[in-house]
C-alpha cells in the first residue's frame, strides 16, 4: 500500500467506533450495565503483573456522567483495580494523568461535541495513547463472554479515591507548553468552553499567562454542554470577539480535545489554517520533525499546496485523530491534526488538546506581532462543501445505486477535484464532501450525491 494512502478501514466492531463507545445516555450501549461490563473487561485486560493496578477516570459535565462514572468504578474495583477519580477535566488531561500517575489505564467519559443526551467512553493505555483497533476488539470479545474470571476475590478488591489536585496538574502542564519568555499580557482573549470539561482550567491557564480573559460557556448545568456554544457553534463567540474588540476567540468542544479559532474580525478559522500556521513557524525554527504534517482525507488541498511550496509533505489518513496519531508515530512527525480542530502535538501531549494548540497559535501571534486575521490566512482554500445526511436502518452506502452514483461523480470530476463519502463513526450520518477549483461544480456535485443518498435513506 502506498505510504500516502489513508489508513484502511478498521474491522467491524459492535461497540467501539472511531473514538471509543458512544450513544444515547441510559440506553444500550451507553447504559450502566454496559459501563459495568466494560470496567470488568478492561480491568481484566490491563490487569497484568503483580503490582497494584490503577485506572484514572475523568468526565465532562453531562448529567449522565453521574451514572456512568460509578458503574465503571464498580467494574474496575471488582476487577481488582484502584480507581482515581478526577471529575470534570479535558480529555488530554486524562491522557496526561494516566502517564504521570503511572496508571495502567485511563478513561474519559464524554461524547465530545455531541449534545447532552449522548455520552461516550474513551480508553487510554498506560502510555497515554488511545487504544488500537485490535485492543478494542479484544476488550469487546471479553465483554461478550463470561466475565466471571475477571472478578477478583474479596481480599483483592480495588479502592476508589479522588485526586483533588488534578486540575492544577493539567494547568501547569498547559502553561509549560507556552514558549518561555513570552507572555499574553496586552491580549484580550474570548474563550468559549462549551459548558464542558475545560470550563475551569482553560480560562485559568490563559489568565495566569497574562491575558485579559472573557469567558463564555463556563456555567455547566448537566444539560447545556455544546448547546449554542463551543467549537461546533462559534456564532456567539464571533459576535463577542467583535463586541469586546478581542484579539482572538478560542472555541473548545465538550471535552476540549479540539478547537476552532475566531480572528479579531469575527471570522472562523478551521484546523487546516492552524496546521499551516504552526507548521510554517516550527519549520522556520527547525523544530518541525519528519518533513511533513499529518492530516486526514478531509483536509483542504490548499493546505497540501501550501506545505508543498515549503518542501513539506501532507500525509493523509482516514478520519479520526487516533489514525492521525498512529501515522505521526510511524513517520516521526510532531505535528498533525484534523480540519475539524483536533490538533496533535506530541512534544506536549499524547492526544488532541484544543487549549495547548491555541497556545501554540498565540505564541506565533505574540512573536510575529501580527493580527490573527493576517497570520491565520496562510493559504486560500479550494472550494469545499460538506453535507451531512442522516439515516435510519442500514447504511445507504451499501446500496449498489449509491455506489454507482459516487463512481460517476468521481469520474466526472477527474483531475479537477475529489469526492469523499464516508459514514460517521459516532452517529448515523453519511458525510458527503466534494472539493474542486470551481465552487459551482462543488455545489452541484454535493447536491446530487446528497439527494441520491437521502432518497435511498427514505426508501
């Protein structure tokens, strides 16, 4: 297989998707029974050796976290693992704490950018990395079998405790990622925490680094996570940036592993422009490794051309920050991410971190003394259109008529552009994307394909 080809599709799995297990709260598979069995199975899988085993469990601010956290805790305790509870913290904080506490496993309870009705469970190994497809399939197999062997005798039951200084540990780690000798003094920053996991730590980090901070999305009530705020709804942030004459707006998602930015003119900046800015800066400093940036098939061809002009490659993977991370490790790269805003910078952490990515952008703005509207316009994107088509029942992509329509559109575009059709790994949605030099061609291509898929979904 060519080295620049996307990661092949993962084998079919019943529970795990592209980013852990996800679903409607209190309904299988996102119910207490499944969480209990997951704790038992993952506890057995990671219970290796004679040392005292430990798991770190964090969550975002969804109401259903109060149901899933104790169920997972019971499963792990019953499998002989000590549980360290840290409460609401960003996903990257859980990855960091898993490593720093020498835990055998890390768990994040979150459905990321989804509404409060959904929830999810993400697992990290002792190295702070998301589990591989193979590891998840092995845990699924254990969950499907008799878990009696996973249960330890009463004398070996685990204990549960709470780590009170967990937020402080992450705050200090985030601050350490900011360039020494620089300060955010004189900058006004609006930060939207999506009423999610970073509602305390993100404003604190920015303020302690010297910024004037205007926080929004910092009043979680269990129901309002991602509701009209956050990286998937940056409208309120954009308006406030202009109203307060801020230098930059930062929008995180529910578990703060991704971001979008808003410049001082209120324009939204996606992950491709963030990758371009950081790649240019690091390449000039000689700190960009691997001679490439890793992104997914969704990234704009304009990014690829921008990097190519600087002698750098864009290596593409299947959609999912886990696949980006795996390819980065294979190629020795230290910068990768997704157009949607997942940024992976292994010099600072093992998984996507929206706050740390924002700090790297801010460092460039401070060093170059340029406004965000100028610095974050590294390239002109090719016209690109993405439409989501929701469906019920079997995936429309299995239909021969739909396959034929996709092939016909690909042939019609030829070298002028590309089509990307994929099923979401977290919800029953088909994502229809086209990209080409001419905007009218892109719009017409997406409209035809989306209608074909909708018709099959209705049928």
